[in-house]
C-alpha cells in the first residue's frame, strides 16, 4: 500500500519541501530573535565600526586599487592550487601522465605569477 502511494509522488516534492523548511527556519530565527534580543542603542553602538579605530573622514573616500588587485591575485592563485587536488587523488591510478600534466599546470601558473611580479602587482608603493 505505501509503495503504491510513493510511486505517484512527483520527484520535485522533496527539494520543494527542503526549500520550504529552510525558508521557515531562516525566517523563524529572525522573528524569534526579534522578540528575545535586547535593544538599548547608545551613541557608541550606533557608530560605524572599523577595526577598533575611530572613524576619520568620509567613509566614501578613495583607496588604492592595490587592495583589490592583491585580493584578486590571492584568489586566483589559491583557486588554481585547488585544481591540484584531483591530480593528487588520482595519481596512483593514472601514473606519470597525471604527473606531467600537473607539472605543466604548475609551469603555466608560475608564468602567470612571474608576469604579475614583473608588472609590480605585489608591491605596496
């Protein structure tokens, strides 16, 4: 009897119920938190927080693009290091082909690193 009932169920009900449950948990946490947390705003609490230092000047001021470029280079080389994991996991199965492929990948990443270094992307002038 239960097998007959489950055969007519759409395969979309499972993900839909999971999504509905996740939304209910998220909204429930916000609503319940609204009722139980204390709210005593003071001048210090309402000030913008920046690394423990008092705010000086306009918060919309310009800053060097070096911060952005160093962050992008970090993400780029960090993500490329993740590509070495599948090669390391399958090295015993594939042998020297994967080793040479990984070395070629490291050489290409090294060339990109040298290019960024020569362009001065890692300098904080």
